[in-house]
């Protein structure tokens, strides 16, 4: 896996050598944005085990999921059996062993467990952003081209705005930024469609939307 510093210095810096125009802090922020944009197309799929509490039907998955959060629960497995999902409002919910996701990270069972039992939950969440230069990027190395293209898109947008505001000071763009921001955006989205297609998904359903509280839906 590649660290943030390795990616910034070996992949981005050769393309964006002007540290005055593109500070480490700016590039780090764009890397974070790129990871969230990538998540919108291809969420992080994670799995973990939580212990059921006797008599408890509702569970908060926030602590269980950690920084990845929970977009959706994909599978729930108890004692080697995959349990079906059924809406809690369905009258059949209390008549069998079902589960439902009733809030951003609120998980409920249709029955009250009688003893402590391990429940394996597979869920989709966010690809977490790096906390420091030494942090490894959560995106597979083979997909980092998309992160690079997103950062270049943001860099082009920044220069376009600056050149529009100060046309007399405009100089030649670096070769990597010679295209328009619209063209740069197209390259990123085209790469994401290629990645999703190669991942074996039938179609691209993203990008997800993010609200003012950084919740993706």
C-alpha cells in the first residue's frame, strides 16, 4: 500500500512542481476529496463480528464500523446462516429471524437474543482518508490513477479561476494542466467507470451525493 507522502511526492509533485501554487496542505486536501469521490463510485466493503447482547434488539453500529461509517449492510451471518433483511414496519418482521437498518448506523433484529452470540456483518462504508503523511491510502494501488486524475482536475479548476481573476498575470500552464477543467473532470469520471466495470459491477450507480454534514447517500 502507498502512503500519502509517497503518493504526493512521487506521483503528484512531478506533475505539480510549483509548491507555492500547490502546497502540501492543498494537495493533501485534494487527496482526501478524491478518496471520498472514489467512495461514491466504489464504497469500501468491510466485515466484522459484533457480539449480540441478551435481550437487546437494537444496536448502534457507529463504534463497530469505525471511521468507515456505514452506507449499507450487505450480509448478516449468525451461526453459519445468512439472515434475510426485512423492513421493521413489515408485519412479518417479528415472526422470524430478520434484520433491518433503520438509521445511518442503527441496526435492529426481529428477535431478542437469549445469549451472547457472534454476529458477522458485512457492510459498505467510506474509504477513510489518511491522518498523516505516514498513513497508507485506503485505495488499492491499482486504482490510484483515479486519485491522481481527480487532483489534476482540482488543480486545473484552481488555475482557471486564478487566470480568470488575474489575466495579466497568467503564465503558461504546466503540461499536465493544459486541458480544461471540464476535460479533466471527464478523464476522472471515465477512469472511475473503467474501474467499476473491471470490478465486475453491472453498471455505475454513483456518484453518491454528499450533504452539508459530509454524509454520503
